């Protein structure tokens, strides 16, 4: 979300990665929308993870060519069942069975997109799902790493990375043969530190940590026409800076509907500034839909870094105040081994005050409210609502979907009951109004009138003699299809 908008993710409606937290508000303006506005062809090939329903899908947010999987990864809810080989994917809104290995497929599609648009401006976005779990890759990519004595998990991860390397080299070679390399901006980066046990440059922590091992990642940018000589920078920058930098590259002068947190690093890359001003960058990641101050957080400058409640990613609630704070000198101690909080209380207070100001600012944007799914629109009918991925969870239980019903009318509603097949009733609650319809044994659908408006839509089954059927696991049980008749 931050990469696409130049805004901290909390401002966009994205709170975390599942259970209602990964739905970006449809009124956010993405990099694809900006570039499409100034004449670019836009394509995405891989992982979106900002909402699987209108108006949050990539085709709703500026992409003219889309080849994606649903949710956060191939084979994850609601993308089940699926595989990295011959995966079910969504091409321009229609489900297809692709042939081959997922990373190869995404690069093939991106290269075809570039070839088709070689004579005009294009933006190809390749957010890969690999090397995320499940760890699936051809044995020929794994054998060498097993032979080195690495365990099977690490060997597969390295094999998946090697496959990415092969494909990235293939893409660069095609840019060369098309004569596009000189005036094409090519960016390679990753989203977070290592998920599994593997090389992490000596940094502390891994994915989900706010230590450097979780948040410091490589970033490479190549544009021979603009930057003819190699250069390296240790200046602090982040994902929020990419969008304003790209807008600077294309001299964008149009509408920016929401304030952007990032800043263009174009001049920094040119080394045209004698001293890039120091700044503070904020990071926070956790489970749950109720962000709390200092929850697994970091405030980073070029030299110093304040951490709040580090290691609490998996907790939805924090212990009471005062917060657990750690302070590190990144220039002297990049591995974050020596906590300076007790020795530098004045610096801790300064950074903590700046963090509190940031937290209040991002909260003020949307009050940590995820985006709403729109129902009854020509853009998507029927609509499939995923219980685990998109329903709001309260105290570990699904509590309905935040929706906007664009069109009042009769909706055919079906629910995935799995092996729960007894007779009962299908209940639909929209805001404060609840209705129900009988279900025969093995029945799963009924027709309801839904009014237009915004609110929470809750749908569940009560079986005769059993009461309400509550499903909390990471599965497709409880998923719902709605069709405006």
C-alpha cells in the first residue's frame, strides 16, 4: 500500500495482512493511476494483496493489464486450492489455468506486455509471491543447495531465489534486444527481511521484526540515460519515497488527492545535494485491527533508531504503559546489539515524542478503518466475500464485512458450509436489521432484499438444534457469494 501510494499504510485502510486488515480504500490513488493519467500502459504480474473485491482490485486502481493471484499468496485463503505449478490465476478479472511455474509465468506475461508496448510509455509492476511459503520449486533448482548440506527449507528458498535471478536476467536481456534498456527505469527491491533461516547480512531479526533484519532491504535502481555512472548511497529512504520519485521522473503535474508522506530521491541519486537532510521514518507491523502506540514499531533516522515493544508482532494487545523502548546507534552498531536507552534518556524522549506525533497523524487519516467492499455494481457481480481474509475479526471471531451496497435489490446469497449440512436457517444482518430464510438439509443459499447504504454485513448459518455455526480457522468455510438479481 505504501509503495503504491507514497503514504504510510495506516493512512490507506491497510492495517495488517489478513482477517479484515488488507483492504485498501478505493479512493487511494496508486502509482498505476498516476502513470495511466499521463499516457502510460500499466500492467501488474504477481501479488496485489490490497483487496480482492471492487473497488480495491488492481483493475479498479489503474492497471489495464492484470495477471494476479488472490490474497497474500498462491494457495492462501481465499486462493485455495492452488499450487505454484499450473496455478489458477486471474487474468483481467477472469480466472484461468496457467501453464508452468508461477514466477516464470509472471515474467513471461511482463515480457509480453513490454513487447506489446515497446513503442509507448509502459509501467510493468512485478510483485512476486516467491520465495514466500509454500516452498514449491523444481528439484533442479534445489539440488545444488542440498548438496551443500543446507536443510530442505533453506535449499528450497535459495532455489526459488535463483529462479527469480534467472527470470530477472531474462527480462533485462529482452529490454536490451528491444533497444529499451537505456531509457527504461528498472528497479529491483524486496519487501522485508528473510522469512526463514538464511543469510541476512548480519542484521538482527527477520520478517515481522522491526529490527534491521526485518525492515532493511536492498534497493537497486538503473536508468542509464539519467544515471550513467554507478553510485551507492547509505542515505535513509523507504518504500514511501518510490511514488514521489517516479512522479518526479515523469514531471507529473496533476491531482494528488491525499498528502504523500514520501519524498523524491531523484536529486539524491544524482548526488546534486551536498547534504541530504536527516529525517525520521516510521515502521509498525502487527496482527489485529486495533493499532496501539509503540506496538512492534520503529522510528529510524540515519544514525539512531527507537524501537517500541520489539518482538510483539503476533500479539493483538500490548502490556500496559510505559512502553518497552530500545535505542540503537545504527552507524556504530548496525547489528543492534547494544541498547542505549538507559544511557541516552533525552534522545529516547525526543524520538518517542516524534513517534507519538506520527501515530496521531496516521490515525487521523482514517481512524484505522479498512476499505469497504462495494456490492451490487456492474464492476463486480457476483461478489465473493472471503471470511478469513476480509471479514472483520473481533476477539478472534469473524464479525462481518464492511461494505457499501451500491444498489438496493434482491440478492442471491450462498455460503460455503463444508461438511455442516443440517437443516437450519441462513441469517443476514446489515447494520441493525437481521433477516433469515430456511435452509433444507445440504442447502446453502437463499434470496434476500438488501437496502442501499454503508455498514457491516454479517452472514451466518444456524442449524436446527445446534445454534450458530462459528468458523474461525484459515479456510474457505464461511465464504459467501452474493449476486444481485
